[in-house]
C-alpha cells in the first residue's frame, strides 16, 4: 500500500548557500507547503507580538541588556502600539516555533527552512534532513547579488549571521548545527551547483520515500 502520511524536508543552511532558493524550488516541484519566514509570522500571532519584533530576533540569541530593556518597554514608531505584556525569552520563542513546525509536519507535507527543523523533527518517521554549505567566495557573490551590498559588507553579513545561527542553535539544542552527522544529506552547493543540488536532493527524497507526487 502506498504511504500517504505527511513527509517533510528540513533544510539547514549557511547564509548564501542557496537554502531558501532550493527550498522554494523543491516545494514547487513536489507541490507541497514551503515554510521559512511564515514560521516567524505564525509565532508572532501566537505570542501576540508585532512580527517585526520577532524578525529582529530570528535565529539569534537575545543579548542580556536587550532582554532587560524589552522587559520594560517596547518602542515603536507612531501610531502608538501598546507594549507586549510579556517579552518571550529565547527559549520560549524557540519552543513556540518548534511547536509550529511539529504541528505542520503532523498535518501536511512541507519543506521547512532553518529554525532547527532537523532537530525538532528528528523523531519524525518521514523526514529528510538536509545541510547546505558552500565556500566563502560562492556565498559572498550570492549575498552581494541578493542583498545589493558590497563585497566587504557581504563578508561581514556572512560572518555575523553564521555565528548568530550557530550560537543560537547550540544554546537551545545542545548541538553543533554544522555537524553533518545530524543530517541525512550534506551538500556543498559551491561544488555541485544549485541545479545539481536540487536533483541530488530529489534523488535522495525518492530513495527515502519512493516516487511521491510531481517532480
């Protein structure tokens, strides 16, 4: 009998390695849900907070001084928006996002990018976890093109975002998110290219789940 329960692909990525691009391509080809920033939007609704507040904290630890300030005041431009009665801790935010990921994965097939999805869904019976990485020159060029910044600014962004994501996930999961042993498949997109990476992931998908849906 053909398995019809939901399946999920999680994508962990270094910035500039093509995670969002490949995630959207895979979701489109498999005709399934794509989740990335949508997780933050849903978390904001559940925590009754402005989405901009959570986007500023996305996949990064909140410095202690900022946590203290935000516990007393939340400053926004006019028109006036009342401050949240409770500013969630990093762990509360991570737990809320994890609950959203778990809930979606139980109900629908999806591609989920970032937010420790590989760890959150490590016990999911139909999960394929992917790690994407690439050399610095490849990533620098993509970040320059995507965000319209200089080469120097791109390098600073890469260093900052990589460090924040790794520290965030290590603090909340106790794992090194760049350790390939945590994943079913690890790909260097600068070596194989984005088009080949897409086909490799689909081949791994079919090997794990069979020929499910369009591709």
